[in-house]
C-alpha cells in the first residue's frame, strides 16, 4: 500500500511517500479502514519532529491521528461495525496511508450530509475540545469561554461548539481575515492579538470562566488574571514555553483550577468512552448544521510535506486534509 513515512526526526522534507508498505491487519477489538482522507494536525508536526508525547523514536513511523473511510475488515470481538461502514476515527498514528488500523471504540459514524474529507477533519479536534473544554473545563451554558488560536482546527471546533451549546465565546486570532472568520463562526469577542492586548479587551468584557490555552509561557499569568472566581484554565499545548510564573495565593483566593491533558497516551478504554460522549453530545450539533467542518485546503497524499509546511506557517483557517481517493 501507499503511505507516508518519517525518514528521521526533522523538517517537512523527511516525510517520504512509500509505495510498497505492508498492509496492516486488525487485531482483537480493531478494524481495518480503507482510508479516503486524513486530517493534518499540529501533533503530526510534533511527531515528525520527534517531540510529541510517546513518539520520540519516529523513524519509519506513519503519522496521522484522524481519518475517514470505509471499514475493510473487522478483527475478533468487534460487534458494532461491519465491512463497508463509513466511519471516521481517532488513531495514535498511521493515518497517512491507504489502509489504517483503528480501535473499534475510537470510530464514529460519518455524520449525515458530510463528505469523507469533511468527516476526516473532525475526530482529533472533537475529542480534544469535548474532553478539555466540557469535561475538564466544565463549561456551562451562559458561561464565557476564551479560546486562543480561534482560527486553528481546535479553535474553530471550540468556538462553534461552545456557541452552539449556549456559551459566550471570546477568542484571539492573528489577522483581520482570521478575526472575521471566527466572528462568522459564532465568537462574540474577537481580539487581533497582534494589534491589541487580549487581556485588556477580555477583562473589559467581564473576563472568562474557562480558558482553553495552547500558548502557555507569558500567556499563563494573563489567562489566570482573566478568570472569574472558580474559573478553569485548561492547557492543551505550550507553544510559548512550558514555564510560567503566577500568584499561587491568587489561585487559592479565587478558587481557580489549572488543568490540562494530552490525548495520545490515554488508554483504549478512555478513548472509547470519550468517543461515545462525542457521539452523544457533538454529533447531533453537527447533524443539525450548527457545527460545520472548516477546511482550508486539501492535498494529495504525495504532497504531505507541503501540507505540513502550510500547517507550520499558521496562515490557514480551520483544517488541512490529505486525500487518498
């Protein structure tokens, strides 16, 4: 089969198209997917660089954390799915290939009305946002969410889902075009962080109950100051650095919660339970048309390096998808 492999940790050029990779076989509780499309995500870039959690030795690894396609075969113990079913799935790796093995519990039906490329753009962001914003962050209707990087794949999902479920949304973005795009998706407050101080703008609007942060570093004390009493700061990355200083007494006085997570190292059982929560709470919003995939650009599989260059440029709005058929 055709697949993209990582020659060694490094830049986009280390992504190589192989034409004779062995086709994987599903084990117990797994399914084999014939992949139609694979989402490209920031963790794929970190994996390629040898920096992603649990993936330091990347030589020969096939990247790709989310796919959509049709089930080709089912391993022992799989009862829900049948060959021919159209699904999208969260993977630990292996998505940039014609065939990929997925845990049956991490598969979801393709939402009605969506194409396979659109469905491939959903799992990684839907799982991440539901767990971090709604489970760990406990965002409720009527509360305010501040999400940094509102035009990213995660940001687009968080803005739309929080808005659809009745929360007020503030977000940051780095250009007038991106700010306009996230406003159209439902953001109530949009800050161009290159022109304005997001802390001042959001504070003037009343602060936030939950902050979803992928920046870290010097954003951390600002985020904490913006939180209302009993507020929650949730980390999913630390692009500006993992170290920060903050006032612990202020955290205690205002009963703030600091938390965060990474998804890839979690257990098969955890991901299966999370998939059911996503199907129960997020998929109806998608089916109702209140949350729509936003795809900046698609690339053929052979141009995975170009897709990574676009991801690293941060000039895109929404998701980048590789097409395999």
